[in-house]
C-alpha cells in the first residue's frame, strides 16, 4: 500500500510513510470487506438508510496526501472531525502528541474506541457529538482534520483553533474537490488551496438539498 499507492502520489515525508506502515488498516475495516482493506478505494462502512447517509473510510492515497498537507508533528494536539472507525485518528496518533476523534454515529464511535484500544493507540480519545459543533471542551487545537468532503467549514470549528493552528479539509464534491489549508494568525483566518482531491462527502457538514423548479 505504501509503496504502490501512497508514494506514487508524491507523499514522501518519512514520518507520514512510517505512520501508515505502523497502523494495520485491516483492523479498522469491517469483517465482511476486510479483503479490500488495502485497495486504494473509499470503503463503505455504513450503508445509507432512512436514518442516516452512507459513511466511508477514505482511500489510503487520498488520506496520505491530506495528512502530509497537514504537516503534523509531536507537539500538535489534533481534533479529527468524522472519526468513522478510527483509522485516520490512528494514523494521526503516530504523528501527533494527542488526538481527539469526534464521531456523530454512536456505533462507529464505539467501534473506533474499541479498535484504537486494541491497536495500542493510547493517545487518542473518542468522543461523540455533532460534527459541525466540533469539540469545544478540549479546545484550542493545533490541527483540526476533517475526514471527508464538505460544502463549507462551520465557524464553530475555526473558533476552536489555537493561534497559529490550522484546519485541513476537502471542499467540493467529486473531481471538483480541493484540499484547503486554513491557518489562524493574529486572529485572522487565511486559506491556501493545495490540490484537487476527490473524496466522499462527510454528512453533517453539507448544505441541505433545496427544491428547485
């Protein structure tokens, strides 16, 4: 996976490569699709139903590109928005000092907490709540990492950044998605566009569909 997928998209930082090598991706993939764990595709872990939309684990190469873009180190306190089964949080735990993994789906949050425990990711805490609200109880954060594509970033998340902190997210859908890096400096948010990236949308940070004639 690292050699054939992640390195081929110009992810070359040794700390990032080591983080992906250190986490068994198959542990975070449901049993019925575990044979697909190392395929470079977004893997559905919750099917869309009337009570909620589908949820996906991000493809390895896409996730690695965002992780390298975030430039995380051991001094960073990180908030993951949309923790899913915990794989992204596990990878980031290898790079950061500590990680809060926020998940709105209680079943996914339970799965993430259990899997992170058995994979010895001791510096990750899983919490439940609305994704758009972030997790102000432990703010401010050095890095906020949004695990999925969004239509817009809620103001509440910017307010949870530390001075000099950064927020990494993909804005837009499909091939129109763009990786964006927001930075808080002198109480002003600036944004830099990185690269095009197609990832699955993250429910809870999307505009409601509007009826049109």
